[in-house]
C-alpha cells in the first residue's frame, strides 16, 4: 500500500493553478502601483498647467496685491517729461517694491482664477494655495501704465493616493499614514499686459 503523504508529494495535478495564484497576486500589486504612479504624475502635470493658466489670467486683470500702482509715477527729484522711458539713465520713474500676497476667497480676480483652475487641482485645494507676486521690470514710460512681472505660485498641494502608498514616500516627505504626498511648489511668470491705463502719457 502506498503511503498517502508520498502520493501527495508526487502528485503534480493543480501545479499550474498554484503557480498562477502566486503570480497573479504580484501582477495585481504591480498593476495597482503603476496605476497610482500614473495618477500622481498626471496630477502634477495638471497642476503645472493650472499654474500657467492662472498667470495668464492674472497678467490681464487688476493686481490682487495691494500697493501695486496703476501707472509709472515720477521719481522724487526728477524733472523728466511724461513719456520718458523708465529705462532712461536719469531714472525718471519711481522705484516700486515687489508686492507679494496670498489668494483670498472673495477677491474677484482670485475667485475667477481659482474657479478656472480648480478642476485641474487635487481635492482640498483652496484659493489660499495661490501666491501672487508683482515685481518691477523697469519697462514702460513715465506716466504710462505700470507693467510688472506677474508671478503666480501654487503651494502646499497634496496628492491623495487611493491606496495607502503615501507611506512608501514618507522618507521623502510623504504624509505617512494619510496616504497623501505633497506636490512640489509650482511657479509661472509673465509680464503684465498694457491695458491702456495711465496719466499724462
């Protein structure tokens, strides 16, 4: 009489099914990982596009930050005529400090920008994730419209994984058990556009 254990060891029926069960689990994990990483990079690309879209709107709208002048004012002590280029060595235009502020809901320009780009942003994004900067370029002429370099930044955005893959990224800044990973800050800049405002020009 054959020993049942010896028969069981030598029985190879069902071997392919066992191998399939081992491999299918690994393939499933790899497929989920690829899917999640694709979502992450797609979200990062959409956020980058949103930044460029935001600055294109901001460049043709009134400044969000207070203290940004509407036109190039005469520098103290200057006697230059209106129409003199600000780049003139005599420095006819008054220096303007860089203005920076955070987007706040209720501001017409911020609401327009955020309403346009919100579908491209991760869940949980708010107008406060927008940062605006208006920097003097020295362009334009005395009495003409002040045309700053307008920058818009998206900051403190979090990508939420469906599965808790964020724990894998904890050593590189992942949010651990929350399953979220911060997206790096994104900035886009372009000169403001001349909207035919100014005085004496």
